[in-house]
């Protein structure tokens, strides 16, 4: 089973949730939207947590632009637009976990 975690803010249990899903043999990806995109910002003290996840991380381009941090990302992520977000949710992943 493939799980996509839709993260719209900070989450202290993200690593724990990903680890639990992976232990059961699931694939996991993370989609950062809304204020969740701040986790990729060089000014965010939690950026290292995203780096350490070792799972695919996708970030909404629109939300990065709205917050003015497109050029401030310190995390290697895939920046995607709305059609790609829909494809992730509808075609590439089996279940969505919204946090």
C-alpha cells in the first residue's frame, strides 16, 4: 500500500508515523502544502527533520510562492503544481493521511 501524507503545518509525530507505516511494508510520500512548506525554509529549525525522512517529499509551488520562500529552500524536494498534486492523490498513492 502507498500512503501520501498531506502536511499543511508542523507535525511533531511525522517521523513516527512514517516509520510505523514503513514497518508494515508500506511506501510513504509526503506532500507539503499551505504552511507545511515552511518546513523546507532555511530559517525553519525543523528543516532537518524533512531531510532525515528518506522518503519522497513533494512541495506545492503555489504555496511556496505565496509565502515568498521559493529561493530559500534547504531541502531537496520536488516542487509540483496543482495538476501533479491531483495525480499524486488520485493515481500514484492508495491512501491519503491529512495532518
